[in-house]
């Protein structure tokens, strides 16, 4: 289990009250027995996050299309439950939710990791790829939100985490289809926070930088700040334990992209072109 440090200023003031106001979601001290549904758990970031949560004692339901790969992640864990589904199939997501709730009587955290990636510029613009990315990354996530909300709203202290991407911060070269789907997820998580936080439910917006997974394996450029999937899982789990709303990593790389978001466009386009050569 990760033990988290309080921010220095709260330790200095020694004020538990200030600390509880400082975090945007309640802290989690133990995963033991927590009921977590990881959607997109067969490979990469989702699989490693599910493994880590199982190792920390959570009860984890694993969903995505590849049942065999999900079984591999679940192997040897009594508290793992495999529920194959395709997020683009609304009825499959709802049926998996119903099955899980009938077994668990509630869900404490729904972690939506499922996503598809494809790079695109104007010279390889392809509407079929655009449709696929919108179906998986956006419509699919809305299907998961639709399934999660009724359970979350009646389960005190429960929450929803959405994996977006730093590619959603601002427009970037090569992300003509992927970037807009991820920008929409950032907006979705922010909007959800307004509604769920006052009711005592948590929302986590998770924005990874480059992570070495099958999704990025075909990238033919240097990926700055590249980290492994287990490292990404560590950032996600620690961020949730800490009660962060915005869980982004690695910090040094994502800081630059955050600055880009507030620059005047003239500077932003010039700087991004200089850095990427695109
Ligand atoms: N790798 C990076 O650098 C990076 C950076 C920023 C954000 N992200 C985001 O992180 C998330 C995980 O990506 P990853 O890098 O770990 O890639 P990955 O290994 O390809 O994982 C993608 C996951 O999504 C699931 N998935 C895809 N389509 C699905 C569908 N229609 N229904 C249900 N599940 C589906 C896959 O499972 P099945 O194939 O079994 O369905 C798999 O578990 C994605 O949302 C991605 O956009 C990744």
C-alpha cells in the first residue's frame, strides 16, 4: 500500500480540517474489500491498474472485449470477476452492470480506461477511423457513465474515474481524431464533478502522457517522458488514494502541456511546431 505525504503547508499548520478541504475527493486509506469495476482491463494501463488493485486487496471486476486476456489478469485472484463486454454496445455494458450489482450489491469505484488510438493528419483523414474513435472513446464512455451513475448515486462515497489523455488538453499535430475525443472526456469529467462532488461522490480525471503499451507501440517518433504501464498504474492508484481530481503523469512532461493550454494561440502554435517539427 502506498502511504501518502500530506502537502507541506497542511503539515505545517497541523490542521486536519484544512487537509480535508485541500483534497478534491476523499482520501482512500485502504483498498481492502473495495469494489472496483475496471473497464478496459485486458491490456496496458487498465490491466496493470487492475493487477495493482487486486494486490492491494480490492475486489475487482475486469471488463473489455478479450475474455482470455481478462482471465489472465484475474488468474489466481479470488476477488477478481471477469465480465467481458464491448463498450460500444450499450446493452452489454448495462447487462454487465446489472450482473455485478446483483453479486456485489454496489460498486465503490468505476474506472473507465477503455480507449482506442490512431494517429491522423489531413493527408490520411479517414471517416471510418473517426467513427471508430468516437464510438469507443466517447460514445463508449457515455455508455459506461450511464451504467455507473444509478449505482454511484445510491452508493455513499463511491466514485467514477475517466482515463482521458494529455492529447485532450489542446490540439496537437497527428491527433485529428483521437485528440477531440479525449478533449471531450476532460470536459465530461469536469462537468460530472459539479454534480457528483456535492453528493459526496468522487470524480477522477486521469490524463496520462506517453505510456508504453500496444496503443503506442506503432508510434514512429520519440515519445518524451515515456513511462511503463505499471508506472502509470502506480500514478493512478496513488492519485486516487490521495483524493486528487486531476491525476496527470509524468509531471515534468504534462507540466509543459498544461502551460501550452494557457498560452496565446500564436505562441502555442509556434512553440508546438518548434518542439515537434510538425
Ligand atoms: N498509452 C498511452 O501513451 C496513453 C496516453 C494517454 C492516454 N491513454 C489512454 O489510456 C487508455 C488505455 O490505453 P493503453 O495505452 O493501455 O492501450 P491498450 O493496451 O490498447 O488498452 C486499451 C484497453 O481498452 C480496451 N478496449 C478497447 N476497445 C474496447 C471496446 N470497444 N470495448 C471494451 N474495451 C475496449 C482494450 O481491451 P479489449 O481489446 O479487450 O477490448 C484494452 O483493455 C486509453 O483510453 C488510452 O486512450 C494511453
